[in-house]
């Protein structure tokens, strides 16, 4: 066989076969598809002298090169010599088939002018790698087929962790969704995982998407320091809360005309920069989900310090009176010990005619009127409690109770008292401030309250005392929930240091810590909001065709916004004639629930 390039020779041009059709100062070659090209001699490599009359005759047939590879024993050779070793009388088809085998790179390092046999070890590794790749591709193909048929096995669940990460918003793309021609979004990933049974139909994805720590921290809780505490154990103190509450951190006493708000002395066991403190700061607040409560502090600490959970409780007691103008006066704060009796809002409400509840209510009513005169928002929008009981959501309307109003005002009084005390004594704390709305209103109806809520700006932490417009207070500090909120704990740490004559944290450090806690708290509140909506929708989905009453709270030319008080849920419905009026009650029926989109669709009856 000639090794000379001639017309109708088979040559390699780059990685494609070509046929020589003319030779002069350059070489004219024909490529697949009939296109011709003039190239230099060095641009092509001779595979077979021919004759090759048509490239269409070429095909890649199986070729065994192992015997030739073994004979060469690692010695480099040219393609023509290898072709002669493998075939007695090679044809252009043989040459092209051999080159395709060589170009695979298993047995030879594929350079046309110098083919170097690879070592036996390298060949074995390559063959194993290719076999593994082929096996993986086969498994991938089988996985996609099972996905399309909605029949997955245990191994498939491991692959689906990629889709789960997309559903949680950890990644933005998914090869699996791409292969199935499904656009990549957390909502589509959610639908797929539920459809496949990877997730339960009512799976709540929002804790995973928002990313707060779910498990409560587990740190050892030390012993209370030996220190003098004012003895309030003879004064009746009531820790009033929801029946399901497991973290009572405030209680109220009435001592003649003086109110004492006792708050769990969490800072006694959580000093600044302790391990527990740093963990609580990162979390910012407790996380209350319908399915679980995640504490910012170790549960053992709550068991030790929660008011009324032990025969005696260490407390920080905030005392004050109201003058004739319902302004706080005679403020004092003491490190104390109390005996608290735990009762529910419902029980306290039933005992409102009795003392000390009647006396407390009379004082807090005066305070509420003062706040109202100062422009407090006074929004009375529907609220519900969403809990999971035995795996099923339960929704309970939080009816307005006198006892709840009384406790709320008592806690606000304590917050104002603490802010006033810290301002007067130069104690750096995070004050809670809220700018006034752009337009002052006195909302009366549900639609007016709904509209007015949007005028309010968010509450912010500030180093200086200032107006909290929504509460109608000129100074205020969150300070009555140190078991639940880090801001309150930070205030307590500063108060304890001051009361014990120890250095307080400087203002800049307080601001940094408050900002860090705000970040964690924001994530937790957002997680709660989305999770509550999710379980409300699950509750509805379990009741196909549910009917209820809604109130029109907003409207435009095409749609109205309805508020369903029983669920504390908003929905928008398209209306044709626009005949509905604000605050009109209408009957609605559930049409559909889309958990992925967090939406319930209703129709008017």
C-alpha cells in the first residue's frame, strides 16, 4: 500500500474525513456534504491512499486493536504501520474504522504521525472509567424514565436532593428539571417533590427556604449568682398568657396604686458575650411555627427562669404609678424574687370583676386612653392562632379580651418606664422608635384599619429615645420578653449592670448587637408568616368547597381585596360590575388551593 498522497486518497482534516480531489500548489479536498476546500499539505494527514470514490462509503466498523497494541510493547508507530499490523489488505473503510478506534484514546495517544501506545495500567484505568461513565449514563437515563412515570426508588431519592435544594432556594438551576423541560423555580421544584412523594403533600418548605435554626440551642445552664434580691414573694403576681405558652417571662402585681411588672431575670444567667448570649443574638428571637417552637435560649434555662415554673422565680421588677394625666411617675427597678401564679387570658377575663384584676384594668384603661389621645394606631384586625395537632392544622380565632388588652397595656407601661429610666440614667439601650404615618387617621371600620396599616413605617432600633407613633408613646423600649426576644435581653443586661454598679456596654456596641439580633429576628418573623399561611392553606385543602364570610377591605376597577376574619387571610377576587362596597360582608367558597404559590382561590356566592 502506497504512503503517497494522491487523488481519491482518504485524509484526515482536523477531526473530519476528507477525499483528495486535486493536487497542485495546494490540495483540494472534499468534505462531508460535498463542500470542497483548498488546504496546505501540512493541514491533512493521510489515512489511506485510496481509491476512495465517495465519502458516503465510509462507516465506522468494530476494530480490535489489542493484539497490535500488545505487539508494539509501548513503541511509538505511525498510523500506516498500525494499519498494516491490524489489516492484511486494508481498505479506506478499514482505515477510517481504525482511526476512529485510535482516536478514542484508550490504547494510543492519538497523534496521526506518531501513535504512542499507552501503558497497561493506563488502559485499564481508562476502560474502567469509561465503563463507569456508561453505567452512570444508563442509570441517569433510567432515572429520568422513572421520573416521567412518577415511580422513583430509594436511590432516586438521593438524586432528588438537587431538586430539594432548588425548592429551598439554595440553588437556582437543576439539571433534572432541565432534562425534563421544566423551568427552574422553587415553586416547580416543590410541585415535583410532592408529586413524586419525596415530600408529603402538606410539607412546609418555608423554614428550609428562610434558613433559621430549627433546633433549640443546648448549652449548660449555670447557677444563679449569689446576690441580694428584693423579696416580692408576699405580693400576688400573675403570669397571664395563652394556654399553650411554655415560656412565661412576665407577671403583674398591684401594690395599692402601684403596678409592678415582673420580668424573668434572664440576664442573671446570660451575661454579655457568653456562649448562650452569642447564640441568642444570632437567632434574635424565638421561632413560633405551627408545628414546632424553636427557642433562642436553651429550654433548660426557660424551665429555670420562666415565671411560675418554679416555686420562686428570680425577676427584674419594674414599678411605677400613673399621675392624674396618666403619665408614668415614681419609676423604680429592682432585682427581685417573686412567686408567680400562671393563669390564661380566658381565666383572667372571667376574674376581671375581682381584685387585683379590676384595679389593674382601671389603671391600664387610663393609660390606653392617654395613648389613644397621643395618636396610637388602635388597629383591631383579625388574628388567629395556627397550631398542628397530631399532624393536622387547627385554626383558633383570637377573640379580643379585656384581659389581653390589660396585659398588653401593662407591658407597654413597663417598656415606657424602662425607656424613661434608662434615658434619665444615661444607660445605653436599643429604643424602639416608629416614625408617624404620612397621614394621621382615626380608623373605625375594618377597611379603614386595613388601609391605615399601610401608612405605618416599620419599627426600628435606635440609640436615642424617640417617638413610637403606632403605640402613641414618646419613648419606649422592648423589655418584657427576654426569654423570647434578644432586644429585651440586651436591655436587661444593661439594666443589671447599672443596678449592680458594673460597667454597661457602650452605645456603639449596643447598636451593633441590636442590629445583629434584628437580622435573625427578621428571618424568623418571615418564616412564621409564610408558615402560618402554608398551614392555613393546608387546612383549607382538607376542606374542599369550604364556605365562609369575608369582608371587602379594598377595591379597584377590576378586583376587590377580601379579608376572611375566620382565617385572618386575604384574597383577591375579580368582579365584573364593581358593585361591592367597602366593609360589605360577602359569602365566599373555596375553588382551589395552590400550596406551591401560597395562594387560595375563592369565588363569590
